[in-house]
């Protein structure tokens, strides 16, 4: 994200960042950035879907211990420009390559699991950390709120080196939260635009011009066919990186101007070579500059009073959102990608570790998404989805559908909303009677997955998944991870990874549909539902002859819960069809299902 090479440039100089003791202050945190940062800095097992909620808890405890009041803003990701979508598309292509490497047991990239964002929001809620989900790109909301409250921003997104935030910017890479001082402060580095511009001798209003010419997610002159040619050909220091040389020359050039328009009027001196359209370049630069102008935000009254954002403050491209969606989108109880659906814009599906020789695991849950689309747009409309096909990113049109129960769906009638959800997943309400309410959704999703996954899961896969739910439930009740003793991570079994990738996506889309239907089923706590490394290891043990009963014998209640979920799934299976020619075998000897 942001401006390529700028973070290295800031760090390279050494004088743009000052030592700072951070305590007793509000701070606005870039939520999407922090959960990526914590995930990738917690030694999680990416190949099997790492678990990082403990790291999140430790981070926010460290802040509270130092008197720091965090306010987290998670990116809603809605942007109207094709240029930003092109950036997202390229990132998705890179993730496909990363996922392919991880699936082969190789390193060389970073990948966030399907349910990580939901887990992050749940942990914030459990800790009482105020958070909001931005309805459009979070950078503007973060900068606006920090400016309003006169407090710093915490992020690793180098765009915040450009926003003119009075209280400054704290780069996460220098934020030593794991080593708080005995005086209860966090050692870190502070950046301010005042200090930076004073050292490089440019006017602060020229910083956005610097960023736009350097290139960000919205404008890249090189991609447009423009190349910068310097009139200053003086020699730079030896062994300097080309990007450092570029930034130094650009700042030196900008130092000769006082206002941004004056600099734009002279851009042709830098890029006015060749036959390219200068007007197009100036328009792109103007759009890039505009992204750093701090606008009035929408979230202060949400944090202060819990009220929905004022529709009058939303950008024009978001006027398509019905008023009733604004509060649940902001408090995170509606998925942000529905904004793209309502805008009739393409949607990029998540990329996970799976078998790239098989169709994308996202295909398994497409019928759930089709109902999601139907409820938003009406039956028969189409949504463009981008997803993996082999090792390439391709797009296809997906038709919105409505189940029969949705024909009578009006208002907030709970029973009809539940009927729509269960019909979509092919589960009867009576099936879930013996299951704890908060596990009804995972069981319904597991039954759907069992019927739709390809290749179809065998019995050890189903058993491992349900055992994982049981162990997670025990840990949730005890508020402890003890008892989940895991062996060192092994190389991923690609077949197992692929089938569990399909389950994760079914769960993700099931959660989204349940949210859109205003939670006819209680929302489960995803942090306890799926422990990737554990579940993969359970499959290995079960295929080696270990029985579920032997793994559950330490706790009679866990045996009861496991059997209740297993019976619910098999009862649904029997109601769907007589016999199970394609399903997991339930015969395990004289005891029949009792050995399952």
C-alpha cells in the first residue's frame, strides 16, 4: 500500500523520526494494517491457517497498561476509481502465487486466512476496544479523526507520512509495544510533517504533490507511459538505492515552489517528453493529490454516541446505500463488500492455501453468495466475481437468486429470515434442535460443506472439523488455550488443505448471509471455531486409527457435544437422501455411529 520505497527512504535518512515515549493519550489505529501486522509478526502457521487472537489481546493490553486509549478504524474498502481496483487486482494475482508456494510447503509471501478479519473484530469487541468499519477507504477517516482529536495515528501505511496530521504519525515498525517501560510508556518513533518539511525545505502543502508524482495506489506516471527526466544530473552519494536518489531529486525540485498549483504548472518540465497526453497526467496527479486532503470525517459521532454516519457527509458514489445499512456497516455487523454489490462493481474473492490444480474453493459457497446477491439486487441480476482459475485470476458473471422462502420475506420477521437462511444451506430447523444455539450456524454450514465440497470430505475430515469445534468450545468456556497441545507444524496435506479451505469460505459466506438477514441464528465466535494447525493434525491422527472417543475421554460433556453435532449432520443427510453412496462412511464396526 501507499508509496513504493517511501518507508525505506524515511528510515534511511535517520533524522525524520524522533524517539518518543507514548503514553496517556488517545490514538487512532489503522485497523486493517494492525491486524495484518499482528498476524504476520506472531509466528503463526500460515500453511494451515494461523491463529493470532492471543497476539491481539496482548497488544491492546500493552496499550491500556500505558494509559493509551485506542480507537480502531477498519477499512471498508469502497473506492469508485478503476485505478484502485487495478491495484487490488494485482494484489490478488500476487496472493495466488503466494498461496501456491505455501501449499507446497515453501515460504515467500504472506496470506491472511478467510476468517481473520472476523476474528479480529470479535476480539476487539470482547476487549471493549472501540472500533468502526469505514464505509469507504479508511485512510481519510483515520486522518480526519486524529486531526479532530489532536492525537497521533498508528499504522505502517506510509500514506500517513503525507497526511498533514498535527499530532503526528507513529510507524508500527518502530512501535515497541512488547517492551513497555517500567514507567508505563511504549518506546516508539514519532513523525510529523512539520519536522520533515523543515528538513527537506519544502512547503507542507507540497507533500501531496510529492506523493502523487512519486506514485501511489491511485496514480502512477510510469504506468501511464511518462518518465521523469531530471535537469539536475549531479552525482549522488555512492551505493544509494535508486528510489532514494529519486526521492531526493524530487524533493529538491519541489523546494523551488511555494504552492501546489505552481508545482503542477511546472510538471511538464519533468514529464513533458514524448507524445503522451499531458492533460491526462495532470488529471491523474490532481486525483492523487486530492486523496491526501483531510476532509470532514463521518465517524466521530459514531465513537461518541454510537450513531450512524451522516448520509450527507458520504461521497456521491455511496449515495446508493440505503440509510438502514449505515449503522450496521459502521459497527461491523454487515460485510463491507456488499457496498461493491450495491454499486454494481466487481468483487475479488479471497485467495487461500489449496490445491491449485482443482477449481477454486470459493466455488463451493457460490450458491450462498448468489442468495446474498439476490437479497441485495433482486433475482436475475448479475455480479462480476474475480477468482482463481488454476494459477490465474479470471472473472465471471454470477447470477443473483432468491430461495422460495424469500418471496414472502418482509420486514424483520425472524422466522422467515431463519427460513431463508436454512433453505439456502439445505438444513431443516429441527435438525439443529439438539445443538447449542451459538453452534447452530457452524453445524448448518458444515452440513452444507459436506454436500457441496469437491472432492467430497471423508469421515476423518468431518470428525476432525467437529472435534476442532468441540475443543474450541471448551477453550471458550474456560477462556484458555490449555489442553490444545499441538505438535510442531507439518507440511500441508494439499487434499486436506483444499477441503478445509472450502469449509472456511462456506463459513465466511454463511456469516455474511446471516448478517444480511439480521442474525436469525446467533453469531458464533469465530476465534474458537477453527484452529487450522490442530484440525490438520487431528486428520492425521484419525486416519492413523485414533478414535474420537479416545480424544474426548477427558471430558464427558465434550463427548455429548460432539455426538450432538454429528447426529445433527447425519440426520440432515438422511432426510436429504436415503443411503449415502457419496458421503462419509458412518460404519465403524459393531457400534455403528457410536465409533464416529
